[in-house]
């Protein structure tokens, strides 16, 4: 019998990469092989040297097609077998392996916004604005929640795919939602987040809705969309001094992290709407206006994790996990 293998990869679009996918028919039980694609159509190669290579790195059941069909997430390689310049996973995996003895793990909170006919889902047809934000967060009722049927379908799909989905919730703006992947190590947490993003886009497609990771989908007095990144190591899970060391280390590399945390970050990190200014760095206990939050129970328990609140919704999860591991684990190793 034949199965359908949906090959996913991240393209070379700048400043924010896009997901691409295509289907390969395989014999049931066959190992997904290396494949190829036209890099000249994905901003990854010139037309006269267009071949790029798809190297499978993560496979899971396909909850959309069902049966024995699968999703195959791939790294992009050059034809000589080396990582393509747009391949951010390779360096993430290398950094995670370097500090593997510290057992770094992540939980990423992916916010996103549904759009229909050029406006956020739930915004008035014909223009204007809904009631001010506030009641929509974790809300219930048709006057406050929009797109729940897509969110429920996406949640079920992630669970059927075997992803480490740990929750969902409605966010502060109408049509804005969040799902969480983790806790799990890198690069797997990023692999799963990319697959979860693809499932979101694909399921919303069936409803005629687009899901966007725009970090500031509506200008003005509305929250942006982030990808708050929770992080810990074995030392952080054992003692509070390591928590402070990690927080201090992140401050010393503020600009490097901000530069890697997603395009247009200055539009979201303004100092308003539960953000710290992108030009500054701060950390604090239970402070959602800080760059990095230490949850209250972590201070109480004297151990646990931290939440970097700066990454945009459109961040590359391979980049954010690599940066955090490199910065925090190098400081904790010294």
C-alpha cells in the first residue's frame, strides 16, 4: 500500500522565513528518503543552480490525512550535503549538543492572530474597532471569542500528531490565540513548533481563514503577538543562584538576542502592552513588564525556570533556542 508523506521545510524568505510543503508517495513502512526541490522558487538558489536537498529530521503522523500518512519535517542542504545558509536548525542542534550535559529544556508560547478579508477575526465588517481589549483574554461567548472551532481542530491535530502540546488559550485581542509547545529539549521543541505552525495554517485554510504571526497585527492600543520562551537547565531546576546567573547573562547580550528575536520587534517591544522596551533589559519576579520574568513560584521554591518575554510571534524557534542555550549555558558553565 502507498502512503502520503507531506515534506515540510523552511524557505529563504527575508526578513521572516515561510513554511513550504509538498507531497511524496511512499510505500507503507518505507523510511522517508532524501528529496529535492527548486530553490529558485523559495529564495534559496539561483535559477541556473536551483537544486536544493531535503533531509528528513522529524517525522510524525499526519492528523489531517489520517491513516498511515505522515508529516516529514526537513532540513535544507546544499547538493554537497552541507547545511544551506538558510538552515538555522543545524547550528541550533550543534549548540544544544555542546551543552547537552546541562539538560536545557524549553516551553514556547506561540501567539497568533486570525485574519478574514483583511481584518482580524472579530473586528467589525466594514472598518472600525471592537470593544477595547481585556474581556477577550481567556474569554467565553460569541461576543468575545472568535475562531474557537479552528483552535479546537488545531489542538486535536497537534495531539494526534504526537506533539508536546501543553495548552491553548484565547489572547487579549479579538481573533488572537496562543498554543504552547513543551517542555522539551532543542532542537526538538523548534521542530515541533514548526510542525504545529504548519498544521495551524493548513487547518485554518479549510475555514477560509489565515493565521498570521505578525508581531503587531493592529497598530494602536492593542497587544502585539509574541512567542514567550520558557527555559531551564538542570542547575536552574535545582537552585535559585543559577536562575539569577541566567537572567544576568541574558542582559549582557541584549542586542544580540533582540536582533535574533524576530523582524519588526521594535513595533511590539514598546514598553506598553506587557512588554519592556526593546532598547532596555530588565528582569523581575512576576513582572510581565520586564524583558525576562521569574515566575513567583520559582522565587518561592528557590528553583525552576525563567520566561524570556521578548521573542516575537514570528521568531525562528531554532534561533531563539540556540541564542538562549549559548548565552545561559556558557555563563552557567563558567
